[in-house]
C-alpha cells in the first residue's frame, strides 16, 4: 500500500510539474508574441520625423536661400511635400555626397535627396524611389576655347571637377580625365575654378548646369554646345532593409507625379521647365 501511495505521489508530482512547465511555456510564448520587434518604419512613425541627407550646396536642387539662409531647392521641397503627405516632420542633415550614401547605409538617416542617379552598382547596395526627374549630362567648359575639348574623348588628361563617386566623375574617369575632388563645395567654387583654369571641365546634369551658369554670367564659362550624353533618372536613396519606408515614399511620389505637384515644384526651380518629363537626346 505504501508503495502504491508513493507511486501515486510521484505521478501527481510529475503531473504538477508538467502542468507548471506547460503553463510557463505558454506564458513565455504569449509575452514574446505581444512584443513584436519594431520595424524601421514603425520607429519613424513613432518619432514623427523623417531624417534626410542633402548637400545644401547644389543649386537649385538643395541650397541655402540668399538673404534668409533657408534650406530650399527642388528636391528639398519635394521631400517636404512627401513628409507632409506621410504626416511626418523633416530633419535635414547637410553632408558631402559620399557621406550621404554612407549615412543611408548605416541608418544614420532615412533617405538621401541630392540629384542622385540610380546606377546598376548603387542598386546592389541601396533602394531607390520611383524616379521623378529626367535629364542628361552636359559639360561646363571655358567660353573662349571650350577648354580644348571637342568630344568626350578629349577629356583625357583634362582636369575634371566633382564628387569622387558621382556618375559624372565616373564618366570623366572612363575617358581618362584627372579628378579634382571637392568636399561639398558651392557651385561658385566649382565654376570659378574652371574659369581661371584651375580645372578644365565640370560634367553634370543639364538643368543644374544651365541654372548654375545663369547665376554667374560674368564668368568665362559656357555649356559645351556639342556634348550631350547619358540620359538620366533621379531618385531618392534609401536603405534596402527599410521596405516599408520605400513603399510609403514611392506611394507619395507617384501620387505627386499624377497630381502634378512635382511638375509645379520643378517649374519653380528650373526656370519654368518640367523636369518630370523624359528627354530624348542624340548622343
């Protein structure tokens, strides 16, 4: 009888332990299920702020307004409209081009907006928004002698000014130009250096070059009449892991393209031109 009681006692104890363990497991599972990991988009919405890298020196895309020192420009205002539609505030960080991409990659900022083209190499590392500006490449040279350049092949040995990782510097390198790299310099610095012969050429976007040139009519520089190359599409750059941000930014951009908002912003900053329309050029 004692043996039977002992066996029953062990059975009851084992049953109690089993129930306790099951209850513990159930409780743990319930807790973990109720505390799902937050996504990067959840954190952005919770903080209520979209952090954006831009240069603040690239007229008319991103620059400080003379007299007020207000940060403005085509992409700055496009970003502000996107944020408003997503019910977010915007916090801009003014960085050099290379630092912008690094900051997106490391998560220091949510996106970069600075006339950035989606190259195949960059697409492997970053997510790009729906394109919203279409243009092509041009060359600023000295007005009196076109810097001794007739075609892109003549870039060999010439001093090309720009950001080291821009698509335009990649083009200059591919034709054998000597790089002259600046650390987030203003347009005026770039342009004056070409005019005085410190550098020979600036390869960049047609719209940006046209307006930069108009801002300094006294300088001995011009857009090369015969050099047009590389039709381009400009997008905003985001971290590949932040899929919800990409989806929401794209939704806002597509809505703004459809309702004409980006076209209106373009006309304000590109002297009446609608840069949302694709351009056909003969290279």
